[in-house]
C-alpha cells in the first residue's frame, strides 16, 4: 500500500493536523501482521514539519516496523525533518 501524502495537502504542518490525518487514514491501513509493505510517498509535498511527521509517521513506524517504507525524496524539507525525527526518536526510517 502506498500513502500519497500530498492527499493531505502540499504543506504538512502542525501536530494537530498530523494527528487528524492519521486518524482519518487508519481505517484504510492493513493490519500489521499482513505481508504487504506500507509506503509513504512525499511526491507533491512542499513543506513537511517535524510535529506533523511525529504524529503521522511515528505511529506507523511503531505499528509496521521495517514494513513501513519511506520513498526517497529530494525535497530538503522532507530530508531534514526525517533526519530530525530519527535523532529525536532514536530509530531509523526504512528509506528506499
């Protein structure tokens, strides 16, 4: 399953909006025991904040582990935020 993050907007900011986006999307996510990978695609996203990412991505990392994949992006906002989230939370994203 691929999550097109641009469906939540080109500007992904604020903890509250990240939490709301995850709550809206959770019913469509597969259960963690399924073999299918869950991929986050940042194509079309211009701005990505650590607070939005922490509320949306961190629960997915906890639920899916290495099955949660982030598609590689050349967007500097995405790259910097992912690096910060890794440092703060003590984990490494599976980026392909």
